[in-house]
C-alpha cells in the first residue's frame, strides 16, 4: 500500500459509500494516468467530488493539464490549491509545476501557503524557482512571491581580514598528473564533464590566492556557520532560513571565539577545510579564544588538536545560536593549500607528531577497504581485496587506526587504491608523487554530483600526486556496483 492510499484510508470512513466512490475514482485516475489518457482523466476528475475535499484528485488534474498544455486548466488547478488545507499536498503540486518549468505558477502556489509555514523542501523549491525565469519581469514577480522562503542576502559590511602569520609568498605547486579512465558502460559525456572540472580547477590554482581569517564584531552565529547581527543583517547565510534570535542576552555570550562551524559535517570537511583554517588560530600571535564546532566534529577535534596542545575546554560544541563580541572565521578553499607555510601549525605539526610516534611498519601499497561502510554499496569487495593482496596491495580499514597512524600510512605511501570516500582526505598528508587510483562509481543521473566527487583529484593536483580517476558504472536503481581487478591491472600497467 502506497503512502497516498494510507492517507486516504485515514481520512475517510472505511466501508462508507463515499469511501468506495472515492477509491473507485482514484483507481480510474491512476489507470488513465498510466495509460497517458490525460483528457479522459480531466473529464473524470471534473465529474467527481471537489478537489478541495479530496486534493489527491488535483495532483492528477494538474499533471494532465500540464501534459495537454491546457493553460486554463493549469490556472484553475493553481487557484484551487489555495483552498487545500494540506501544506504537504500543496508542496507536491509546487514540485510538479517546478518540474514542468512553470516558475510563476509554482511561486503563486507556494505564496498561498500559510504565512508562518516553513519547511526545508519549500526553501529548496524557492531557490530553484528563483533561478528559473529567463525574462526580468517574471523573475522579479517570482522573487516577490517566494521571498519569505529565501534566506536574506548577505549584508555588505566592513569586516577585518587577517593573513596567516606563517604564510609566505615563496611557494610553488608541485607537478601532478591527473588522468581519467572511462570504463565500459560510462557515457562519454561524463568523462568530458570530469575533464572540464579539472581544467577549471587548474585555472583557479593559477590565481595564487592566499588564505585569510575574517573578523566580525558583535554577531550571532550557529552550528551551520550562519552569521548575523542584532538588526537582522546577515553576513554569512544558510540554506535553512534566516536569523532565529536577535537578543544577545538570550544566548551564551563569548568575548572572542574562532568558528569551525559550518553547513557540512563530513570527515573531508573537517580534515581539509576546517583543520587548515585552524592553523591561524593555533599560532601563538593570534587570540587564544575558544573554538566553536559542530558536535559531529568534536571528537575529531579532540583527537587532532589534543596532539597540538589545545586543551579540551577550548573546544565548544554548539547546537544553537551564540553571540560573539569578536568572531574569527576561517577555512581555506582548496586553491590556497599549496601555500604550505600558512598551514604549518596544523598539517606540518601533525605530520611531525606522527613521525615522532612512528613505531611500526606500515604497507606502502594499500587499498582503502569499505567493508566498514554501509554507503555506496560495493558487491564482491572481499574477492576484490584478495586479488589486490595477491598483487602486493594490502587492504586497510582506516576506521581501525588513530589519526597519527593514518598520517604515517599516507606519509609513507607509494600506491593508494580506493573507492571514492572520505579516507582519501588523508592525501593532504602524503608526500608529493604518490600514485592514487580512485574508483568513482557513477551514472549519467548522478554525474551532476561530480563537482563534489572530484574533490580528491583536486587534492592530488595541489600536492603533486599521480591520480587516476576511474569512472565505474553502477546500477542506476540499486546504486550497487562491483569493481573488476582486470580494470585495475590495466591502470597499473599504463604506468
């Protein structure tokens, strides 16, 4: 039984004549929709009960009107959506109009929701609708209708930026080698997209930007990294709404703090973006203030910063807004990572600490096993690991190692093989020249995520590694995939 049928059963008296009539009509509408008989569907729905009483009918009517291009019927459906006392159903109608690239109709339905209605899905739809109109008049009207669902624009304000104390202009990007291998079953368009992404990143590296920390005065911040002032001006926005408090006395107050909070909570975010920015805060010449974190990063911070001499009481996990008289914010984009001197206080000191404790042999050719992960389902991994081991490539489960052990593993590596995953974040610690084979399962539908999924190739471009990005086909329905050792053999043989 699908969700709509369950909802219908909850809203009608089972066994009543009205209920039987309703289900009979729904079965007809579903049958006409599956057969593409859109005109017949419209005629049947019009003879039935009011769509306001049964908004499920309106879903089918709007779909049929869109399929037929019936402008009058589309407008009627959009108007009737305002009478439906079911916000979730209205959001579904908005999604349908958005899918059909009807931004004005979708925006009008969205605007018809109660003034206090909020939801993440409504905000995401509003963001899509804002970008959709091509002409200026429609764009302005759509923006007016959906403005309450869009986070306020960042305020233009005077802020103070600080260079990293150890940064130097004497740096260079070591030569790297980035290659793409497209396996059978992957469309050529995906390979071209990946190559275009690499080219754009190389252009960004040529800009030779330097990392900075921004200082804000008398602002609120939260676990998502949003920053705003008491008058509601937003300096750093979030996709989850606007300021939630504007009274400093209602939240914890810090005289000074360094923010490592932000929208993303993954391991890559911590190792590459947050840990790099902390190099500024760890320098003796900068303020010795608390470090604000997402709770998901707290244990990672204790593990890394404890080694670097930061006491646990300096690490503050925030889950709601706080007020800071001075707030320092800094995380380095990947394009500035070649300036290694700037990040000596984190990456450099962690490498030194790891080498000091390096008291055991580690394999120099290894495979990052995913047997401890439920994500990106891989079939036949144990057989794949066995085949790699026969070739002198040792399977390693990174979750079984501490941070310093992981650093030493990558520091001494000659060859790293692994599926796309957070374990490759440790390439920031590897010496230039390591050979990396990254298996990236994808489909044409999922290729829109490649801008994110090529993050580890960008690390290799920054640190001078030889990185082969293997585009691996996967099942578009189950997302299951299975690596083939013969493919890896060919990549290795190609040198």
